[in-house]
């Protein structure tokens, strides 16, 4: 199943309605279409290879915002995905969905970790 993307904020109460098996939290793309996060750029080919196949697992890419929004200081308003219930501490983060709940998370994404998940 191909990758699907959303730029909308995910509503935690709508997790039961998400048909994908995984959520992939990525940095947003800049005006040139480039991911601002270097780690996201590094893993993107592996993500495309794993989740982009017609017979591969399904994933929804969730863009967390531009770098300035993501890296807001701790004493100010936080990025939407850093707070409850998401608690995303870094991008990329891959989250496995089961029964409308996040059951596993990967922040260090490589082929071995993907195979284990």
C-alpha cells in the first residue's frame, strides 16, 4: 500500500479511524520540497522502499512542522506533537498502531529495527 501523507494535526480520538498500520512523524518539507531534518532525509529512501511498495505495510506520514516550530523553547508553547498524547521527542519517529493505540515506537530507524517491528 502506498504511503499517505497528512499536513493536518492528527486528532488522537481519531486513531481508530486511521487505516494505516504505522504513523511516521517526519519534519515538514521546505519551499523546495526538502525535509529540514537531516535524519529524516537519511532514512527517507529506506522508508520509501519499505512502505512505498504495493505489497508493503501501510504508513501515514505526519509532518510535525518547520524547524522553528519543532524546536520551540521548553518554557514557551510546545509543538503540538511534543505534548500529550503524542510525546514525540525526535524526528523521525515510527509508531506502530494496533486497535487505535500506539503500541511501539522507533526513533532510531534502520533496516534491522524496521524488520523487528
